[in-house]
């Protein structure tokens, strides 16, 4: 386990927790999606920006 910076489709997150596994396997989870304010669009099969709600 560790922390890395990540960029997905031009959206950047400076630090997020990761679990290291097989090379060339990238599976972003809910922490990354929430940090980047992205959600999957299952029809278009791409990530779309969403409004972040502060609680």
C-alpha cells in the first residue's frame, strides 16, 4: 500500500491511497472517483465530471 498522484483524462489528484498489484492493471476506486469529482457514464462508457457536495 502507498500513495501516488494520479491523472485521468486531464483531471488530477495530488495524492490518493493505492494498493500495488500486477503491472499494467489500473482499477480506480471510489476514493479516486470522489477525489477527482468524476462518475461513470454507463451509456457512453466514459467518465463525466459531477458536482461535488460538501457535507
